[in-house]
C-alpha cells in the first residue's frame, strides 16, 4: 500500500461528464488523469476485513501508453490507495458526496485490500 496525501493528486474537470477526474501529481504516474467508476466495499466479517473494489477509466495517460497502464498492477494498487485516501478524507470532513467518478467504465476492475 502506498502512503498517499492530498499533495499526490488533484481533482480536475472532466469535459465528458459532470463528475471530476483525478490527476496524479507525484510519483511514477505523474500527470496521468483517471476517472473512477463503480466503487464497492466488500466486507468479510469472518476475517474482520473489507476490500475496496473499483473500476476506472484513464482519461489522459500522460507520457504512458494506455496498455502499459492497464497492465500495471502497481498502477492499479496506487489508484486503490488514492481512492482509499479520498474516501477516508471525505468521511473525516463529513462530505456527503465525493464528486469523483464516472458512470461508465471500459477498463479493469481492481480490488485493493487494506493493510494495517
């Protein structure tokens, strides 16, 4: 899991949808812009854990090839860490609607398991 702060991303307007994209500001994937799709939390009570599942679409691949990003498990894990930070931060600030995402996605679904 990656240590994410609010300095690692910014929300950007999405010209194709009223919701915002997420632009990565630091690290390996700097300048890539993604739009989160469906987000699900799956609880496993017997293991006392939950996993975060999500879909996403790359809006702007920056300097990367699309297939390079879509096949990179580290990229997907990083997106999971960003999303987890955004959700946690919005809950801490009592924001009812996060305002990111997209109703349609044509990319991978990825599940992120939180680590303690």
